[in-house]
């Protein structure tokens, strides 16, 4: 048992009973190992992420890391946003929903395990699919340290920054976002990495 995950399940909160029920359903699959990632219990197979338990204000969920590859015969998997490429959520608004769908939840967990065992991978967009905004092009051209640091980042971190910079509709906002994350990039951090 992972101690950080155990602490997560002991903390009082709105979804605690639901979390415990989801944990039991996952633990029925003896092959998965409990870990703690992104501040949530994450279940892995051979070190690879399979499913994560998390909660929000209005629902709790199982997040299947390769959910895009799942068949989803019940049509219940949710893509959190249009920019999420691989993960899909199975959402619950009450413990009763979980109780009523236990067989379906177990089937989805089994399918996620089978996908991980198969070695299948979700074809992700390449960094080249994300345009470099003009303001960031100029910053990269004018600052060799920034250029070197940005292109030393992992492709996922590069995509995170490009996506965020491109979301701004105005040039001034893009420039301000670039300035805000300048040091973060120089430090080799992704947009969501702690300082």
C-alpha cells in the first residue's frame, strides 16, 4: 500500500465514500499497483499509468490514461476538454451511481489493463502541430538562452507552453504570458510544474 495514497483516502471530504468504493473496484484487479501521482491515487501496471481516482466540485471520476483507445460500449467516457488527447474520464455524481455501475466499471478497468498489456499507444500530436505565436518566435530569436532552454524541454512541456500562449486572443496577453513563464522555461520547468 502506498502511504501517500492511504493518506488521501483517510482525508475527510465530499467524495471519500465514493473514493473508497472506486478503490475497492480497482483493487479487485490484482495486477494493478497503487501509486500516488499528481496528488491522487494512480494505479499502474509495470510502472505505466492505467487509471487514476480524482474528484472535483460536482463529481468524482476514474481517469483512464489511454481512454481514447477504449471501446466505450456504453458511451460513458468523457473527454475533459478538446485538447485532451489520450485520457478519458468515467464520472460519478453519487456513491449510488458507482454502486449501480459496478459491473460496467470493472469491465472498463479490465479493458484499460488489456490495452496497457498490449503495448498500444495513443498517437499524440507532434509539437509541430502547435503553432509558435509571433511574439514567442521573436522572444526565441532575440534570446539564445530562452531558445536553448525551450527546445531542451520535453515535447509535452513545449506543447503545454505553445497551447497556453496561443489561447490568448490579444498580442499583449501573449507577450505577458511569455514574460510570466520566462524564468520557468529557463529553469527547465513545464507550465504546470511547481516553482
